């Protein structure tokens, strides 16, 4: 935690033993949106910072609102649309959505936590058996953890679908670029080997010639222009010099 001083300082108000301790959902969520989430997002090692925060939720001995904060802090990273500039996976590293969803599922008692090393499994999204909240959150602080976990789990499912659509678009774009590249290569090869129309007719005259070397009639039906002829040398007349 010393590597992330802002998280260390924030932990003081969640683990405090006096009146400064966070004991309500509104203060907890304000800390999430104004301190914890932005800090993890802007840290140079954002993936490590996010996973350090996520460990709060995995600590069964942590205060309830500390565990809720560790989940809800990422709401702005998973709640978006297809046009968002950067996804949670791109920001915090591949596999983060699965880790967050698994931690949420574990908080609900419907799955196992999957840590950064992938040593344990997670409950598949959309296949949980959570019956919904049955406790009164005004008297049971643990209810706020479960409420936050359900909210974030649903957002993770949507974010996973968006990420799948993004990957599909990226794949289509790559395929389109490769296809255009292959088409350009074929065109270059055609010009280089002379297998095109220009190559067939030597790159010069493309109209076939008829008998006597006269070009054949054009496609529009116009009569071909006759080439000028020269008299044979034997019949040419020379001017005789005048007698002296």
C-alpha cells in the first residue's frame, strides 16, 4: 500500500476507530467518485493501483464500506457506451473486467474471486443465483456491500458486451485493410507482368488491324480512316532539266 499513498491515506478514514470513520453510503460513494476512482485511473501504473484497491473488497475483515468502495470506485470505468474513448480493459489491463466481476460475485456469495494470477475461477456473468437484497441497509451495513456488488456486476456484464463489439469492429477493420492490401498487390503484379490489357497489346495500340494494315472499324460503326499510300519508286516521275 505504500506504493499508492492516496489509497493508504483513504484507508485511514475507512478503517478509523473514531467518528471520522466512513459509515454511510453517500460519503462512501463520494470518496469513490472523487478520490479512489480518479486516483487509480490517473496513476502511471493504473492497472496495479486498481488491483490494489480491489483487494479491499477481497478482505473479509475489512469494514463494509471499505469493501463497497473498492467495487463502486470503478463505476465510471465500466458504465459507458460504444463510443467511449477507452475501455476498462484498455485502461487497467486485459482481464480486469473478469477480476472485478468475480470480486462482485464473491461479495454476493455466488462465485469465487479470480485474482491477477488467475488461480481461482469466477461465476459466469449472467449465471448467478443471487435472489436479491433481503436485508434492511439502514440496520445492516453489509447490505450496502451487496447492493453495490449487484450494481457493478450488471455494469460489468454490459461492459463485456461492449468490449466484444469493439473487438468485432477492430477485427473487421483489420480484415478490410488486409483485403485492400491484397487487392493493391494484385494490381501491381498485373502491371509488372503485363497480364492486363496494356500488356496484351504491348501498351500502345489496342485496336486490332485489318487486312493491309488498316485499323478495323471502331465499335461506333464509323468507317476507318485510310492510311496514305506512296507510289512505287519505278513509277515516280522526275522533272527533267530544260535544254540549254
